């Protein structure tokens, strides 16, 4: 007599060695793609505000004046650096191109944004929750890698993301942020 029980759910290898149902690789890849697109395009838009004045931004001159008022030397130069980092880092992250470096660039920029906003509490309008969430997302993507739905899949050496790549990139982003913060008044 044939069995009437339902088939067991598919089992996938768990990094801890435990067997059990888990999400399919397609679920992870789709989730990472969505996170990359949301964060990357948001950051690219912020860069466009700084560089071109798009979306109600200050452009290089207005952003440079802001940077000067919050203690950065050469405010206009810092506006260009931040705008380029956000624009190209965001677009690269969205595409999943050189993900560890793109993520590190955003982490460095966002740590500086956190430093500027720090002291106003956690919640808006003066809080850091938005910058903290963006920083955590950039760090998470830098550590996990872009998933299989990314340009990195076609880049030798980056086809298989390794935690060491992500951790090293996060450290580079934090070190760069620290250097920039040291020159801030």
C-alpha cells in the first residue's frame, strides 16, 4: 500500500553542520538583491544630492558649506569626496560589483554621517536611527557578499565571497572613516 504521508521538506546544508529545513539559495539571493538595490540606490541618490543638487540637495557648494559648518576642513572638497563615494559606491553595491569595496566605501561615509548626527538622540528629526540602519545594512552586505544575482559572480576572485574579504573591507572602511574624523574639528 502506498504511503499517504507528505514528503519531508528539502534539507540544505547548514553552516553549523545541523540538518533541517532552511531557505533555498534563491531566497537568500533574492533577499540580498533587494537589500542591495534599496541601499545602493538610496546612497546613489544621496550622492546625486551632494554632487548635482538633485532631489532637493545642496549641490557641491551647499553641501560644502554644510561640511564646513560641522567641522570638516575643505568643505567643498569633502562634498565632492562624499558625493562621489555615495554615488559610485551606491551604484556598485546595487549592481553587486566589487561588493566588498563598495560596501566599505559606504560604511566609511556612513560612519562620518553618524558622527555628524550623534548627540541628537536616537529618533528623528535629530536622531541617528536612519544613519545607523544604513550603516548596519552596508556592513551586513559587505560581510555577507552580494549573493549570486550580482556582477561579482563574473569577476574572478570574487565569484565566491569569503568572510575574510568582507571583514577586511569593513576594517578598511572604518579606518578610512577614522582618519577623516581625525581631521574634523
